[in-house]
């Protein structure tokens, strides 16, 4: 069994909390809103370390990779080798891609079907109806947030085109905002804020 050292550099930590959200048994935010390791040992004033085994490696790597400030590192304890396989400091050529979209030429119907979205502010929920390719009502999805609904839709395999998934995320976010602000929501129309 291999051992790995997980470190949190608290100087780099911005308190985003993704590590705690993903792996609460290992990470937590303290009273200063800085990440720390449950059971960790202070290396110095700003660094906490924890030795983990193979069973915790996947979760440690996942937490490190979602940290927006790269405050978490994971290294093989015997070799000192970084196991994250990321190179945020290495500069590569950046492409500048102007955004454009011609709905008349580029829009494609998702072969799996389509959705209708309706917020219900008095109940604090958003209801989504999924119609299959034959235009038959095939599923009802209800949730309190855009995120839990679009994650459920993706998990259930109800979309097959990335642009359709992006559209759903955008529309569901608009529906959530409309519900919380108690303003009218009409699918595919801009919000009147």
C-alpha cells in the first residue's frame, strides 16, 4: 500500500470550499474561512499536511483539482512526486475565439427530445417536463435549484447534445432567478429584471 501526503497551503486558500463540499470527511473550512485537513498536522504557520493511503487518493486528487487557487497538493510520500498530473503554471498558446451563433443554420433538435420549464415561486420549486423524440410526455423533474435539476437531467441521460445541455442550464438558471425574485419567466425570453 502506498502513502501520499496531502497538503493545504492556507496562504493560497481563498475559502471557495469545494474541497469541503466534495470530501467533508477530509477537508473543512475553519473560522478564518481557510481550508484545513481533518486530522492534519501543521507543517508550518500556513501549511497543514495529512498522510493518506490508496483508499483516499482518488478523493484527495479530486479535491486538489477543483481548488481554484491550487492550495491543495498531493504527492507520493516515498518519492515526493506530485500525483495530480496538472500544470497550471505552464503557459500554452491561448486561442482567441469570437463567439457567434446563427440559430437558422446551427440549431439542431436533440434526438432524445425536449423540455418545458416552469417555476412555481409560491412552492419554491421548478418543474420540468421532458418530452421524448415522439413528443410524448416521458418524465417530470422537480427541484429547488437549477443545478440539482440539470445534474439530474444529465445523470438520467435525457440530453445527448452539449448545446442542449448548455441551453437547459441557462434556462433553468433564469427560471431559478425568476422564482427567487418573483418575476415573470417565459422560456426562451430574456428576464425583465
